[in-house]
C-alpha cells in the first residue's frame, strides 16, 4: 500500500496538470479543435464467476444489474454512454479467459435504454481481466472522441490475469491527460486488491468507492454517474 501511494504522490508532484479532469483544458494543454464540452462515459462491469456469489440473500450480479436498471433511464439523453463487460465467458485456455472483455454497447448519445436491455442477456462466468479491459477501452472504445473520457469500473475482485491496473495507469498518464477512471470496489476484502483499485482511480484523478453492501453499491454508482457533466440521475426506489 505504501509503495503504491508513494508512486501516486510522485506522479502528482511531477505532473501537476492531472490534479483536475478539466484543468488540462484551462491550462491550454489541448488545442481548441481537440476540446469537447461533453464527457464520454463508459461503464466497465464485472461479469466474472464471483459475481454469482450471494450477498444479503441475492446474487451480486443481480444487485448490480438492478442498480444499473434504476440509473440508466434517468441519464441525460445528450450524454454519450457505452458499456463494456468482462468475465462473461470462460475460454478454453487461461489466455482466452483473460481476454474475455467485450464492448457490448458503443459510446453514443441516448444509449441508456440499450445498455439496460443488453445487461439482461449477460451471465457471470469467467475471470477478472481488469487491465486488459481498460487497455481495450482506452485504445478502441473512445477512438475518434476528443475531450474528457470517463470510465466507471465496477468489480467485486482484483485483477487475476497477471497484470496490474495500477501499473498500467501510472504509465498511461504519462501520455494521456484525457482519461478519468472511477472505481467501485464491490464487496472486496483483500487489502492488496483494494490498494491496486484505489491507485487506479486516484492516479487518473477519478473517485474510489469501497461498497460493502447493496445500499452502498447504489450510492456509489449514483455518485459516480452524477459527477459527470450534464448527467442527471437518481436512484428509483420501488
């Protein structure tokens, strides 16, 4: 934990422009034709096998989907949102299982309902390739978009594909100033996993949420979504 936080502090001190997701714009780091007023939002959701485990009498995946279903219809239709999932298939080999990440709904405006419907057909099955998913998202899913890119990553465990999301973002911010990652750690107790995930968010000027319960999950997702410019969302209580 101390090592990771020390690396984070070193980055912050040496690259102060990352202190705010929008400060790079005011500091003139981008030319005017690269600046976009709107953030693009990509949900990266965990469908690994452990999401089938029960919490408070229900499967964690069902708690996640129900929370998403209550939030998505209330998103501002002008905001561009997309969905990537991981762990939704096993693969014949560990290598294939660690590439189980797919863009289900491309980032586009008024996409909340499409994302909501897509979630109903996905089942938790495999491993937790967090770093690979982040790489694919940043390399491919935001291609052609200028302005701020906002990833909301939800996971119930740490990376288990022999990579480090913290190490990846420490390298990423040396060359990219337009990506912010919020991380929602859902029912995770392992301190090393939590440390890696917290690093992943803080290094990119994102927010880190440690949600132990279904209520905390809903509050964390809602808080992350509401932090996006032009998004107005709220939890609907049945």
